[in-house]
C-alpha cells in the first residue's frame, strides 16, 4: 500500500531511528509520504524492522550504522542518504543519550560521551545535511523538557547538553532562513521508551511533574515533528515546542 500525505517525494533522515521517539518519527514521516533513512549505533535489527515498517507504507527505507559520537561518521551521514535516495529534505536530529547522576559521579569520560552524541554529533550531522537541503528544507531537533525545568537533582550533564541545542536551533534558523530552510526544536517530557520506561523506578515522580499526570507516547512527539517537517510549517522557525504534558507549566 502506498500512503498519500503531505511529504510525498521528500526524503527524511532521522538519527537514532531504530527505537523510541526516532522510530515513531521515521514511521510517521513515511506515513506522510517521505522516504526515510534512519541511523543507529548498535540496534541493527531494530533499525531493519523500522525499515520494513517504512516499506510496508510503500516508501523507501534505509538503515545506516552511523555513530553520532564519531566525528567522521556523523559528518558523512547525509552524503550517504543522498547517495542512496538522491536528495535530502528533512533532518530530524533525534539520536541522544542520557547520563544522569550527582555531579561528583559524572566523570570526564561521561561528559565527553554525552557532549559527543548530544551536541557535537548534532552539529556535525546538521553540517552534513545543510548543503543538500533546498527551499522548503527542514531541521527538527529533539531537545528535552529538562532545558525548560529541571525537576530534581542528577540532571546537570544531560540538561547542559540539551540546552546547547536551543542555541544551535536559533542560529541555524538565522543562517538558513533566506534559503527557505527552517530549524526548530521539540522538547519532549517524559516519554515511554527504552531510555525512560513508564514502569521504571523514576517514573512516578516524572508523571507527577506533568500537568496531565502521565508519560507521553513516542507517537505524541512524532506528530509534532511531522507538523514542523511538513509544508505547512514554512513560517515557523527558530522556535521551541514543548510536548511535555505540561511539565514546564
Ligand atoms: N524518552 C524521554 O523521556 C525523552 C525525554 C526528553 C528527550 N528525549 C530525547 O529524545 C531522543 C530520543 O530518545 P528515546 O527516549 O527515544 O531514546 P532511546 O529509546 O534510548 O533511543 C535512542 C536512539 O538513539 C540511538 N543512538 C544512541 N546513541 C547513538 C549514537 N552514538 N549514534 C547514533 N545513534 C545513537 C539509538 O540507537 P541504537 O538502537 O543503535 O542504540 C536509538 O535509536 C533523545 O535525544 C532523548 O534525549 C527523550
């Protein structure tokens, strides 16, 4: 079956698309009509499952092993997508890691890894994508509700890393606006994924911190990304969008 949507003929790249919010986003963009490439680092089988889901919607899918913490791999990923699909219209910077804990427990190696994936990787993948994006191009980055409100201890490194993406997003919007390319950032609240399971030990206080009193589903983030990636959002750029159940309210 071939889906008909607002993104027919477009090509999207979703980093960290093998699981969680990235997988839901990849499938949602395919449902809107896009061909979608996903990256992963260790989840090859999961990424290939997502590709099969994309293909079941009548679109082309591609699973690429590309470690965002490796500068060479992050810097080459968009070229690999264009080599396969011939163009690139949408980048979703989703790949991310969360290392939480008291300040004194976080080692220099932890700092390097989190910044390499969550910040340098996003910068380098974006830099690899920008030359390929044309008028109507879209960059959507996944931030975090922890950039708006840190609800308790243990979030120094993660909140610091995700906060850098707000500055990147605003600067990209200014740099790319005259080419018709938008850049926006989405801040999920607690969302039920492997990273943050809704039945995990830290789930109850997170649910309690939201206005709606529950975890979100990955699809609820994906729908916001799909709007920002779509043709109707051309006048939306440099902006932050909370999909957090009222976590920041
Ligand atoms: N879940 C939440 O409550 C929540 C809240 C706010 C923000 N976020 C953000 O949302 C994004 C997605 O989170 P999630 O909850 O869906 O996480 P997840 O279930 O842990 O999935 C993480 C994804 O990122 C990929 N990834 C991890 N390290 C990578 C690397 N070095 N290079 C390339 N890909 C890498 C993983 O690939 P593999 O399968 O190969 O490991 C996987 O596809 C992250 O940026 C996260 O910080 C999540």
